[in-house]
C-alpha cells in the first residue's frame, strides 16, 4: 500500500457523459487498463509512474455506462510483468473481457496456459522510452515465438520517430501485430507526408498488422477540445485516424484508454471520446467493423457463427 500518485497526474473523468453516438450491439472497448488497487495488486518497482487506483468494478461500470458489451484489458507499464490485477479482472468479467499481458522470457509454459485459460490473447511490447527501459530484441522475439502457438498476437506501442529503427523487428514478428494509437503520429506534420506514409506502408505491405485508432487526446495539439458536439474535437487527429480506418477497415480497433494514464493537460470525458468515433468512422458499416466485427474476430472468434 501507500503508493503516491505521480505529481501532476490527473485522475480519470468522474461522471462521464452519456454518449450521443449509439454504440452498435456487441461493441468492444479494445484498449483499457485496470490499476491496482495498490494494496491488493502492488505497482511494479521498476515503474516510471504511479497511477491512481482504477478497479475492475469501475472499468465495468464505465463499460455499461458507455454502452460497450466487452473490454480488452491491456497491461500497462506501471504493473510491469505482474499481470495479477489484469487476470483478476478477466476472471470476474463473465467472459466479457480479454487480456493482453506483459511477460518476461522467464515466464513458464504453465503460466502462459493459465493466462490463456483466463482469457489472455496477446502480449504487449512497449518501446516508449518515457515508459520503459530497453528490452533486447532477442528476448522479445523469443517471447513472440513462444506465444505464437497459443494463437496470441503482439501489441506494440512506439513513437513514430522510432518506426524506421524498429521496422526490421516489427516486420519479422511471426504473429498478428496490433499497433497502439497508430504509432503516435506527429499530427503537426501533413497526413500525406513521408512520416505517416511510412506507417501506412507498414500496414499496406504487412496484412498481419492492425492498428488502434484511439487516444486522440494524447496525439492532438489542439489542446482541450471545444466539444460542441457538432465540430469534431481533436480536429488535427481526424485526418490521420480517418485515413487508417478507410484504408484498412478490417484491421482497425478502438478503445477508451481508460483510466488514461499520464495525462496532465486535460482529462477527456469518456462519453465525449465515444462521440468522437463518428468523426473517424464516418459510416455505420465502418463503425460496425471498427467496434464489433474486427475486435470480436480477433478476441472472441469462438463466438462467431461458423468459426
Ligand atoms: O495507456 C496508454 O496506452 C498510453 C500510455 C501508457 C501506457 O500504455 C503504459 O503505461 O503502459 C502513455 O502514453 O503514457
């Protein structure tokens, strides 16, 4: 116990609004976290920030409030490779949550099997330098080779400037690869410029690569949005997210990123983040792929008729 939250850290938005956008049935919040509570699930000693506690009960209450049917809970760096809080949430979700864990090469096959049974379907490799220290690529590739037979995929979180140096490693991964937050493009650059073109090339040339089009609040340089409901908030992010959704409609996912770790400028109202979706997936068909078809095919394939 006694974990002091990182100074300047904002708690998630209390009392999120009810979205105006009606989520389709069986929609999935495909990127969110549970943190602690610290007295039950201590934060990792090697962490680079200490979050506020964010329990499975609060996550599932938000799911119901927003109108999602399911969650994909992603291990965050503040818990390191200690996945107990995440696994506890999966086992109390009534099969309505799947997980993406962080493991070290020392993880045993029995542990991987137990995680699979609990609903884990992927591992996360984080390359964001403010969040993690360096992990040797051979260790990561060894982990990818061990989880591939389980049918798991690899979630990668990196910054756009690092894509060139990570390119050979990413394109050698033997699994489906899911990119967090479009690889954090610099939205001050043109959407048809060379930087984002490299990310689009990554997806175009590698059909095993998917992307989450989430976290506009992290990418936008607009600052706290004037959410008047009509004008799209985070307008500088919209062209980037629309480009990915419309170019690769069958390989995109969306998530709230609740409880939004490491946000200091403003904290988004999760209800208004849901209202952002129609600005980036502009037809009901694209919305259904983004929110229902794609995440259920990837995380609940056993529930799809004829699968
Ligand atoms: O929650 C996110 O996806 C984004 C962040 C943090 C993490 O992913 C993490 O700590 O694992 C961030 O950009 O600070």
